[in-house]
């Protein structure tokens, strides 16, 4: 054989071998988690006016899960479960005194390796920035590789807040309601979390007015237009970009936690301009919707943090016209969603610039949903759809692009999914299931996970510091493809048929025609609990 032909064959085999090796490489993993983001993104069927072109880029390139759930729809418990892979039923964390009940002091979690530590031990380069765990629950060491380099970027912050020069010594937040509100509205509002509006110059309202950052009280400077300090989420996006510009000799695990659209709802003016106030549509709201709901939830306000009803009523009371304050708040929420979408776009652009971009698994999600006035409520921590349902989008190698999956999944499935793609084994038992078969195979019957997702909503039962609480004292919410079944701790029940009632306006628990469904959902709840508690 001619020497040139031999050389050509050798070269072909080498190239095939390199291609084979690359196709078998473990993927990079990027997780983007937003705070308080409900289904108000394009392609999720939430608020019809949402503008999220960058998240939509992900949806078009991967799979959107339209029936994904938070396992406990409040920041601390949700994130503790997400990053340890242990369901709240087994962590005993549901939202009671969540500021002091920190995940790493909980005896059911303490000593369990997080997803970050597990992937680092498995050979991944790690970096995280922003709100990953609940504020104050961070442990920087869990993000750092053994050689100590990189690890954790900027801490989370809900700022900036407008401030009139007063110092709130008790909370250190130093935030007050915006000066452009009337004095009457400012007297009715709750400081500082009811505040919202476009970032702007506040010096014109008085020489003492300035912007400050939450927790630290540091001055945040607005000069004019884009001539201002970066907002926290912009800093997190920037740090992610800087990390993605680096070269590594191993796969990387990047986690970005964006604070928006968490309150207070401040964002640059251009994002408010995207939603003209006279065109704003309010979330679906049915008069007397709560009449057929469990009385313990809204009469007794038996929720660990029950102020969603009062927050809604405050905005109604502050309105002069036809719910005009609620429209302004809705505009602010949508503006903050659009703002965080822009930060997601920066991260996606940085990923696409890398040579290994095609070998990157990207997961976009939120820690829980958020009511926008449905059921006379503005907050999270309810057993209903808008609180529990979350966006969940996955893009990556061999992931079917443009697919829609309505299979019930939940945040606890993220941990085993990442380990499956990373070829890393967990150091403790995980309560979720890898989504890989749903991502790569159109046959949903091959998924090993359950037919429903279980969420636990914390009640106002007394909670002991660092002592896991019983799930029996909480409220349970079970979601299948077609139904939501709710069991409260006093035995009250709710059932909603999502095939005909996506707004959960009609509680069917006493409907004789749904007896078989009720029996089936009760049985499914019992089975789900037994599997988790085994």
C-alpha cells in the first residue's frame, strides 16, 4: 500500500478516535436558579405579557418541563433540598423560622455532601456566585476545589434599596419605600419589601435620599442612565462570564443564583418601559375564589409565613383606580423577570463562545413559584399551582431540542440528573430520580420516577431550632399530570382538575363524579410518602 494512503488511513482513525473520545467526555454543567420566578416566562403559559427572549433561546434548544414543582415553596427549605438531594419530608425543613433554621445545622442533612462537594470529589472544577442557598445559609467552603482556587464569588443581595438617611439598626437593611410614592401609599406599605419601581436618581427628593444595599448598608450609586453601579445580579452575571472565559483541564460545574424577581422589585428603567402601564394585564382572579378552599389556609392563616393575603390587600387598598397599584406591581414583577432574562443572556453568550459549548448541560429553574394576585395572594408558600409550579428547562448533549414534557418532576430530581451526566456516584441516598431518560428518549415510560410530584408547605406549628419538624404537621400538595390534590394538617382537602381548570378555581373534593380520582390521589399520596420515608 502506498505510503500516502497508509498515512491517510492512520489520520482518519486518529480523527475518529478523537471524535469518539470527545463524544464520551463528561459534560460541563451549568445551573441557573432564579429567586421567586413563577411561570411568567415565554413558553410556560403563565403571564401572557412576559418577555424573556434569552430563556426562550434555551427552550428552543432543549426541553421545557411544564409540570415541574418546588418541593417546599419557600427559599430556605427548597434550596436545602435542592442542593442535598433530600426531600423536605426527610429533611424536616418546611419554612418555619427559616432564617435561623439553617440547613447545615439540621441533623438530617448535617454531614451530607452537597451537589457541589460531590461533583468536586468527582473531578469537576467548581464555581458559584449569587444566591445559591438561602441568604445567611451560605458555606463558602463547599464550592471550593481542594487546591483552594476559585470557588465562590459575590454574596447575594436584594438591593439596591432607596433610603432617606434613616438607619434601621434592628434589621440593618436601611431600606424604605420609594420617595416617588405618595406619603399616603408609603404609610400604608410595609418597608422595605413592598417597594418597587425603576432605578432612578433619588437625590431630587431630598438631600438625604440615596440608594443602599441590603444587609450591609453600603451606598449604591446612581448617577444617570447606565452610569451607575452594577446591580447584584449584573455582578453575578459578570463573574460567571469571567469564569467561563477561563480554561480548565477538567469539566466545570458553574452555578449562578439570581435574586430577581425577588422583592423589592427594582430594575433599570428600560425594563419597565417594555411594559406600558396602560397595557398591563392582571393575573386571573376569581371573586370569592377562596370560598371553597380549605379554611385552615386562609381563615386561620396556617402558613409558616402567611402574609401573602395581607400583601395583596395592601396593594388593593393603596389603589386609587381600578386596582392601579396592583397593575404597577405587576409591571414591576414583569420588569424584574425581563431584567433577569437579560442576565441569563450574558451567561449563554459566554457559554457559546467556549470551544466546549456543545458539551455543556444547562439547567434553568427557580426555587419556587409566586402568586401575582391569584386567590387574593401575592407571595409564595401555598399548596396551590402558582406557588408550587416552577420553570424548568434543560439543554445539553443528546437532549431533544424543542421538546415539551408534562411529566411531573421536581427540584429534588436535579441532583441525581447532574450526577448521572457527570458519571459520579452520590455519597448518600437521594430522594429524586435522574431525568436523563426524559431528556434523551421520547418514551416517558422509561423514567424511573413517580407519576406525581409531592410538595410540603410549612404550617405555623411551633418549630424548634435545628430540630426537624414532622411532615404530619404541614400541608401536602400532590400534582399529577391532570390533577392537584391538597391535604391539610387538619384533614381538609382540595382537588383540582387541570384539564378543565388550570386556574384551580373549582375545588372538586365533594364532587361525586370525582370519587375515583380522589381515591386514586389519596392512594398516590400514601405511596409517595412511603417511598420517601423508606
